[in-house]
C-alpha cells in the first residue's frame, strides 16, 4: 500500500508482493525470520539487520534472550507492520 497525500479510501488502495530481487534491505531494517529449518525456534522472531556478508545477515533480535546470529537473506522478510498480540 502506497501512502498518498490525499487518500481516496481503502477500497481503492492496492497491495502487491515484491520479489526479493526488487528490494535491498539496509542495515537497521526491522525483519522477521521465516523458513528456518535448522533453527526453527527463530521462525516468526523479530530482529534488526546489523551487518551483511554476501547473502547472509547478522540479526539482533528484539527478544534479548536470543543471541544475535547469522541468517541467510532468503530467511528474512522486511517487517512493515508489527503484529498484534492476537496475531501471534
């Protein structure tokens, strides 16, 4: 959904999925982990990108009990909206 200076109503707004080749997350970008097979406990966890090495990111997590770790770029999605507690 793209913000406009003069909103015309939700019924006219559209959302679209953008493939990973069309965006470049920058350091500090909030993300959510998904598709983690070796460390499934990280799926759904919110974090922040701190460093990039090729196709890997160092992620610091919102939950301070989770140690920072290296995550493949294919296993992160940019977090645009923080889910409500009832969505978790």
